[in-house]
C-alpha cells in the first residue's frame, strides 16, 4: 500500500483541484449546495473510472515499461511536480505531469513508445481547441431552440439548474474515466495492480480529494467562471464533459482545466468579448511546456538519487 | 415533473404573481378613490378607499419581503434573483406614488377645482392604463410571451400623453383665479400624478432590457 502513496496523493490533489472545473460555477453561485456537488462528483468520478477508465490506463502504461520502483518514482515525481508548480503559482496539469514523469523513466530505460507519445501530444494541443469548437457548436445550436421554446422565466431557471446537475455529473464521469490513468496507470505498467484495481483505487483517491479539499478551490475558481451568464456557463460545462469524454474514448488523459479554458474562449468568440486574458493564454502555454519538463527532470533526478548508497566515512 | 425539487422556486413564482394581482388591486382601488374624491371630496368612502389602498400597499411590501427572504435562501439562479428583485423594487415605487397622491388629497384637504376636473380624470385614467399595460408586460416577461416591445411602445405613448396633460393642467392652474397657496399645492399634486406614468415607463424599459438580457 505504501508504494501507492504517490499515486493516491496525486489522485487526492487532482480531485481537490479539478472538481472546481465541473461544479465550480454552480457551487460558487449557490445554484447547487457544495455537498450535493461533492457527493455527485465523487460518485460519478468513481463510476467513470471503473466503467471507462481502462483505455487511458492502457495508453499511459504503454508509453514505456516499468518495474515497481520506477512506477513509484514516476508517481512521486508527478505528484511532486504538481505540488511544486501549484506552490509556485504556475498553471499545472496532472495529465502532463504524469506523462512527463513516465517520459523521464522512458529516457532512463532508453525505451519510449514514440507513436503513443505523439498521440498524447496531439491530444494535449487539441484539448483547448476542441473545447472551444464544441462550445461554439453547442451554443449556436442549443441557443437557437432555447430562444424559441415558450417556457416561463421560472421553468428556464429550473431547466438550467437541472442542466448544471446533470451535465456536472456527466463531466465528473468523464473526468474519472479520463484522469484515473494519471493516478494509477504506472502501477498497472509495473504489474502491481490490475486495471480494475487501478481504476478503483484511482477513482477513490480522486473522490477523496473532492470530498476533503475541493470546497475552497470550487469557491474561488468557480467565481472566475461565474462572470459568464448562466446559459454560457452551462454550455461550457456540457462542452467540458463531451471534450473529456472524446479523449477518454481515444484513451488519452487530458487536462480538464485546459478544456474548460477552451470552452470559455469559445464563448468569447461567440460574443466577441475577451473572456480569457492574454495572461491566462500565456500561462496555458507555459503550463504545457513546463509541467512535463519539470516532471521529467524530477523523475530522472529521483531515479539517480535512488541509486546512491551510503558508503561511510 | 421536477416541481417537487423546486418548492422554493414555485413559492417565489406564486408570490410574484400574487404581487402583480395585488398591484392591480392597488391601482384599481386608487382610481375609485380619486373618482370618489372628485365627486364628493373627503367623504367617508374616500377615507375607506384610501385605507384600502394603504392596506394593499402594505401587503405588497410583505410580499416583497417574503420574496427577498427566499432570494437570500439562494432560490433561482443568481442572474434571475438580481433581475427579479430589481424589477419588483422598481414596480413598487408606483404604489408609493399612488399613496402619496391620496395622502395629499386627504391630509392637505385638497379639492380639485371644477375647471380642471376633466383633464385630471384623463391624467389619472391614462396613468392607470400605463400601469395596466405594465402589469401585462411583466406577466409577458415572466411567461416569455410575445409582444413585449409593443407594450413598451404603448406605455411610452401613455407617458408622453400624460406629460402633455400634466403641462396643460399646471398652466390652467396658474392661469386661474385660485388662491396662490392652493395653486402650489395643486401643482405638487399634478406632478405626483404625472410621476405614476413616468415610473411605469421606466419599469417598462427595464422589462425590455431584462428580456433582451435573457436572450442567448
């Protein structure tokens, strides 16, 4: 169990941070109570991990081959890089941290699955772009009908609330399915866990993060998204679920934060306003570049460190 | 189907419609009171109708308080909360104007001179027509019905007409041989009556903005 601690910490931090992308808007604006959101998110993250998490786990474990110590090093390096970058206030993606750490191990082993890595890199690039495109398409098509259906202001309100709960749960399912690989895939690669065990432990640790530490993040990060009108916020939420789900089917873990920023950017394109500042965009690119590099370097340093022996005076 | 999960929302909805019904009662009662005052100034029936108007106005305040409390309980989505409260507070200024007019008639013992009665009646009737059109416009907004802009234009026309009558009435008052002190009191009364359609017009424009804001 001790050997899994790095992964469990990673899952906990992922749950604490990424739940805000799913239910942040609804909780920060008091449309949904925190505990309703946290319980729904936890439940659907676990379901997503168990039912659809297999593809991502297989992709990540296939990037290189590990033994158990290397799996532990990869998970610790990824968790450390996420923590360091969060403390430094830099944007961070756990998916990129894990891939960076696996790449570090792959460099040491001189064995990298280049085609798998290429697929992952393409998916990273297309996540925000995909988020933006899906949001634009959804907004245009749903708004067309929304403006025409003769429902009262109160029914429209209820519809939006139900939408937030339903699609928030769907996004949580997609997040669990997509990101569980970040938590425990390396241990499957090392033969320590079966895919089912990895999905269960990964799902539970993400849910633990949501239940124990997501409230402050949801309330602060959520408020940034509340500036969108409720309909736009719902479109971003649906788009987040669909975007992550598509990458889950492809089998590549992606960043939910980058998907949601893509969605907000899409709303900006529709409305002709700056919903995302240049600074945020620069931070995304910085995160794209820095996260895997930091995790890769840390994995290499920890690996070398693990070979050091005390020889005495 | 989901009404069970939205009890508080349903209560807010009921309260808003009951506020509008009450608003209709207030201006209906106000019209009777003014007519009564013109026919027989400061009679008992006028007193009764004034008290009734005050009672309905107080009920309107109670309804707004209850809606406000529910809103603080996080009913509805934030945008709707803000819009509905802004709208109700704007509408609520109209009963205030109506009560001021009745209070002026009662406490200042004002008697409307015969020569300005027809125009005063016109001013009251057109002002109250703007209130009637406004309550229709608010219901149309809540039910997402059609014809909001037409109602806004109608209220705008009423308001212009009222402004015109108001100016004529003030001129007539100052051209008459009435006591100068009474002239000033009548001028104040006419301006207060004119405020009714002015406020209805402001609310109507707000309704239009809220409707545009809700389009996605």
